[in-house]
C-alpha cells in the first residue's frame, strides 16, 4: 500500500504542476511531427544572447553539431544507442566550452572532480562514476562500470583504478585545467566572501554554500534511439564551481540525473542537482508516462515545474520509444540540439 500511495502522490503533484502550465496544441503537434533519433544538452542557465559574442555563440553551436553528427553516425552505421550516447558525450567532454571532462569546473580546493552515468533502456542496466580526477572521458568509465562489473556506481580512487584496469585513457589532473574555469573559481570565491545582502532564495543557496548559482552549474547529456528500437541516456559533469566536502550532484545518480527504459523514455538532466535528487527527476518523468500516460512534453514539463516550485532550476532532454523529443527548461537558455532519422540537425541556445 505504501508503494501505491507514493506513486499516486508523485502522479498527483505532477498533474497539478502540469495543469498550471498548459501549452497550445500547435506546439505539441510540432513536437511530434518528426522522428528524432538523438538529442543532446550542454547545460542550462542564464544564457542571454546579449551576453554572447557571435564568435562564442558559433563555437558552442559548432561543438553541439559535432556531437550530434558523431552520435548520428554511430546510429547510421547500425551501432547501439549506447554507442551513440557515449560518442556524442565524448565530443562535449573533450571541449573546454562545457562543464564536463576537459571543461570541468574547479572545486573549492582547486581540483576538477568529475561525475557521469549511463543507462540502457533495453535491460535497465546502468553504470556511474563520481568524484574522479584522472579519467579523460568519465562517460566511458560509467559504461565500463555497467558492462564490466557487477556494480552500478564507483567513486574516487576506486573508480579510477577500475577505469585503468578497463583500458580507459587516464590523464594527469592538469589535463582538465583551463584558464576560464580557474578564473571563474577565483571570481566566485571573491563574490561569496564579500556578499552581504541575501534575498530569500540566496539564503537557501548560502546554506548549501551556493551563491551566484548561474555560474556554478553545468552538465552535458545525450539520449538516443537506435535502429533496434532501444533507448539509452547518459550524463556527464564537472559538478559545481567552488563545491566543498566531496559534494556530488544528480548527474551520476540513476533516476535523478539519468534514466532510460524502453517502455517509456530516456532522460538526461541538467541544473541544480540537489533539487533533481530530491525529486528523483529523471525517473519521475518515466513514472508519469507509465502510470498517467503523459507524453514526453507533459511529463518533462511537469517535473521541471515541480523543481521550479521548490526553488531549483535547470532543464532536461526526454525521448520516447517513438522518437518524440521534449526539452523543457525553466532558465533563460539551455544548450541543446536534435537530429532526426533523416539526419536533419537543429541546434538551439536561447529560450
């Protein structure tokens, strides 16, 4: 009875949130008229066109397009959705523009600590790593945990040793150092130490060691549907700038930041991780689709609305077994892109 009651509560609260944010039929129709095979995100936040130079905007779009092409090529060759997700995320992990892999942010101690997870919608197998500092592509380590161990999550030194034994590329921690992220850490440390006026939201942020949250979060992720009808999802992040005490967000947590199930959908999230964990965000989308028969837009938007009401922000990408995609977010922008079954690519940044 307790389990049924909990499910009913999740569905009920999300239904209320969805009823407060109706969209017209035209937008829903546009969402479903094309069949997508892959979607990606590169983080959500206060991303405004007025703050973006033309060259920087093009740089982001170029990497997003490269990631979409890499994932699409995997699917076109008949490879699995897991292959597509892994390779698309590799592109973003190898770029200093995104907070994952090479572009990871710095902790309070001046380190780069990386998290990632991946899930197979066909088998519900999953793998994750957290707090690693020497694995070039954490998404590959997450997949290795899934496929080469009996575990779901490994952390820190143990995860790094496992990745080394699995033949993954290990790098010196200095590989992840970038001036942009280092300067951001110094700036945030200065802001956090001098700020005295806090509004209600910032008081809550301060309790978690978070001020100026827009400059602290970022994640990359991918969802894919292969020729065999199998879904997969993956997420990779450098975590939170200036984070302390070994903090881990939602990205490596199955059901919070990543989830895939052929019966419903594949989900990858980005945003304020504590709120995604508390809402079991990625799995909640699947629950709404399974038990309430919501479509990807309704389910995704309901969960984002719930996160927003609690004080969190961010977004997600959701793909169902028919290739329908929704990319809801409650911030000013989210780096995102899709590719259709025919290879048509679309990349967007702003709201």
